[in-house]
C-alpha cells in the first residue's frame, strides 16, 4: 500500500511527541527510575521489532489485506457494503481480536514468558507502550495476518487499525494527569491512562483486569473491568515483583528477560 510506512511514522511521531510533552507538563506519578535509560531501552526494542517484522513478515497485515482483497477471501470481501461500514466493522473486529490475544498472553504460561517483558517495566509512560519482546511482536503480527484473512479487512481498514492501535497504546500508557470527572466520561469511549495503568499493577488481581487498548467495551462485556487500583494511582506499585532490578533497563537484558529466573 503506497505511503503506508510514511503514514505510520508520522502518526507515531505526532502522538509520541504530544504525549511525551503532556507527561512533562502534567505527570500523573513520580517516576522511580532514570527516564533516559528507560527511553533508550524501550525505544530500542520497538526499532528492533519493526526491523524484524519487516524482514521476516514482509508487508505484514496490510500485505495480507491486499492479497485477501484480490482473492476475495474473508467475510467482508464477500459483502457489498459501503467502505466506511466495512472499515468500521474491521477495526472493531480486529480490536476484539487483540483483546483476546492480550487475555490469552496472561493465561498461557508460554505466552506470558514473553508478554511479561511489557509488564516488567518498573515505571509507566509513553515508551512502555512499545516495550514488547520481538517474539511477542512477531506472534501478534501473525495473529493479525490470520485475522485479516478471515475478516476480509481492506488494506485501508488494516492501516487505520494499526495506526489507531499504536497511537492509542501510547495515549493510554502515558503518565499524564486527567481530571477524574473527565476520565470517567472518556473511559466509556476509549481506554484511558488511569484505566489501563491499573492493568500494570504489581497486584495479580489488578494486573488481570483492563486488558483493552483501544475500545473499553470488551473489559466491561467480559467481566475484566476494574475501576481503580486498591492503593490509588499515586501509591500503587507497578511492574513485576521479581523483576525490578535496574539491570532490566537495557535492551540486552530486556531480550533475555523471558529466559531468566525471577530474582
């Protein structure tokens, strides 16, 4: 799809700069680690993931959408609905797919080994959104490729979904302060930072809640919604109990984390 890489980069940089600026001006929590070290490590992971997926899976989910459209694969390619209806349905369906992937990554030990890299971040800010192990990033892309083929999502819908997913992940992982009354309204339409931060709590019950990234409806629908952490957002402890060493704040150790013993 022409210009898709350019659109992704511009969208990523735009949202990143916006949320990073907001964090600086109105932070929700005081950070417990050195910011620049975390940023270097977390952003290095996303650069590596992007390179690996481009090399191994070529054009990824958008490429599958192009093939599916040409071959007539998938539910939406069998229907003659308007473009906007198809794009909307595809984005919602893919978001539901990612919700179930996230739930599964916590429930299946082999998947949790890699997903815990995301949760092992001792702090929570815009860069936490891109801190995923390359194995998990690759598996997620494979799942999206299969989902696109079954749904019959168009290339436009897939690009829109991936841009929205990446952007919203940075929004709801940002260390930003939003007035509670505003947050209460927003979380009926989107996953807010306070809503998703609860999912990164060190308390197991809280970390098994609020799995959504874009739409907040799935957590309410499937009973995984939790309004607030028990200790409040300022006092709650983030991360994983046995993986809080400063040594985890390097790219090398992030990649090794799934294969380490808890210390």
